[in-house]
C-alpha cells in the first residue's frame, strides 16, 4: 500500500521505516527541511539502535522516500498518518495545534478517497475534531475516513516493538477503513492481535495504557519508601510481587522515577481530558506527585552523603531518561542536576548518546566527559541516573580507586548489589534497599 507519514520524528521515522520493511511503499514527510536533508543524505537525526541500517535497506529497495511536501504525500498515497508531536500546554493538556494544522493541509489536498490516521498520542475525541477540520477544509463531496492507530513503541527498542508488538490497536468508523487498515497490518496478523475498536476506544487505550504503566512505576517507588523505613528490600519485594502473573514483573523497578517524552505528558493530558469530561482522576495526580518526590529523594540522599553540596565534585553517569536513547525530554537528570548546580556543586557528566541533547537543556557549567572513568575520577560522589550498559558493566575496582575518598555512590537505578559495594569499600546508597 502507498502510505504517507506526516511528522518524521521518533515515531514517524520508525513507523515509516518498519511499514516499509513490512512491504509497503512509504513517504516520510516533515516540514523540518534540515531533518529531511539529513535523511536524504543517509544520516539519521536520532539515536535508535538498528534504525540507520533499516532506513538504508528500505531506501535501497525503493520502498522508503522522504519529502517536505504534505501535498505530494496526499496526492500519491492512500493512507496518511499524522505522527506530529503533541506536547503539553502550560496547563498540562495536549497541544493539538500541529495535529490540526496537518489535518487541514491533508484536507486541502485530497482529490480521491483517503484515510487520515492519527498515530500521534491524542486525547479521546480528537478524531472528532480531526473530522470537523477535514470537513471544513476539504473540497465538497470529498471522500475520506478518519482512523486512530496509537503507537506503543519504546525508544531504544522501537524497531522490535513495531515489528513484534504486543498488539496493534486500530480505531475505525467504517468498513472501508477497517478493511484498508487491516490490510496495512496484515503482515503482523500471525504474530500479534490486531484489535479493532471504535476511534474513541482506540484513543483512550493509549492514554490509559501509558498512565497505567506510569502508575506501576510510582507504585513501586512508593513501596520503596516504605522499604527504606524498614528492613525490607525493594528488590526482593518487587520480585515477590512480580512473580504473581496478575501483577507481572515489568515496570516494577524502583528508582529515580519516570521521564521521557511520553509518560509525563500523557499522564497530564489524561488528567486534563478527564477533568474536561467531568471526572477527577485523582489517582493519576498522586502518580505525578510520587514521581516528582522521587527526584527530590535522590537529592536528599546526596546531601546525606556529602553534607553541603557547595564546592563538592559530583560525577553523573547517565543523562538520557532511560538507556539506549538520546532523548532528554523530561529526563530526571534535568531536575536533579539543576538542583545540584543551584546548591553549588561542580558537575561532570557522561552519557553515551545524550550529551549533545543535554548541552541544549542543562546549565552551561557542566563538564561533559568522554567515558565513565573520566567522570568518576576525583568525584566526591558518583551519581547513577541511567542504566546504560557502559555504566552497569564498569570495573568497580577501578571506580573505587578513581573516586575521591571516601568512595561514595548514590545509585538512582539500583544497578549494583549493596553487599558487593560494601566489600569493595564503597559507601553505596540506592533506592529502597
Ligand atoms: N517518542 C515516543 O517514544 C513515542 C511513543 C509512542 C507515541 N508517541 C507519540 O507520537 C507523537 C510523535 O512523537 P515523536 O516523539 O515522534 O515527536 P517528534 O517531536 O520527535 O516528531 C514530530 C515531528 O513532526 C514534525 N512536524 C510538526 N509539525 C509538522 C507539520 N505541520 N508538517 C510536517 N511535519 C511536522 C516535526 O518537525 C517533528 O519532526 C506524539 O504524539 C507522541 O506522544 C511517541
């Protein structure tokens, strides 16, 4: 099938490339000319394992192209995905003006039947607004359907998530759209459930799923606070809980809390749309509060280890909101480092992929290091914020030797065993243990 994807960010580029890999003919469109130029030159504007190779392969085989023209995409393709960003407005609700802008542009350029599919994460009832927009700007009698197909990929594992998903969710309101969307995802039908719902349910499934996962993280973090006040160990507690199939062991890792471009924004957008619809989703407000507190807790642990932070050297390992991505949006490192700098600490930091993005967000006073050991050297305290392989696998004997005495680590991801750290003579503090 011929498919246009408007918005070639994390989701648009991965979805487009994977749909091409599934055999479709894909045009990825973006109004950021530099991004499209980069892609046409064979480079990838984001870090995502395996993506560069897959883009290259599908371009070579003639199934993937790039463009800055929505018009071209609408003229040539039957299915048009909207995969633009939906960032939070100051009040927490989703900013849908990019979705509206693209819907209008699609409408103005439609000559034949098209399906307009929202892949961006949007609040329930956005489909209705897209329809109103298209009705307003399309030529009279234009035939089209609106559909919803939320994306569940995780950055860092995006390709595998797209090609081997737990489920594909499609929201439609006509048989024609149902048929075309089923055909689009037919290559996946033997390995996963393709769930077809109405548009509102599909939109809601995305917000409800992300908020539930965020709730799981905050829940285990809340439990870790109880562990810290008793002799219980959160790793044992989480394992004991996770063995229950009804609970499952995923998203039960206590730590510095969630960040990234999705959970924080989707949670607040879900709270806001619920509020607009007349429901106070108070449990989700608590999830946000626990998550914020978790960052403060890490600062408190650092203060407890170092007393005053003024003039202390702190080495920070990991800046991205999680491993295997260069995404810094809403990373816990931002709030934590800002606070350290505010209290007078000197910060050295290392991240295998996110340093360039971090430089745009974090205060200029930070020194960026080339590897873990440069970061560790002479630091009064080592702070672990992301569980990158390079960090989890570092030589802890060497780390002990390089750190200023007494060797001190605050681990916001529970990547090491407290007993082993004690044996090495490291003053080690983690979460809930
Ligand atoms: N990043 C993720 O892991 C993830 C996962 C699932 C869902 N989502 C959702 O997918 C959507 C996109 O997220 P993202 O992370 O890919 O965002 P992004 O910011 O990386 O990409 C959005 C792209 O849209 C382009 N764009 C904006 N307006 C445009 C226009 N009028 N015409 C053409 N291009 C335009 C931007 O230039 C940008 O390249 C969001 O709603 C997000 O919540 C993201």
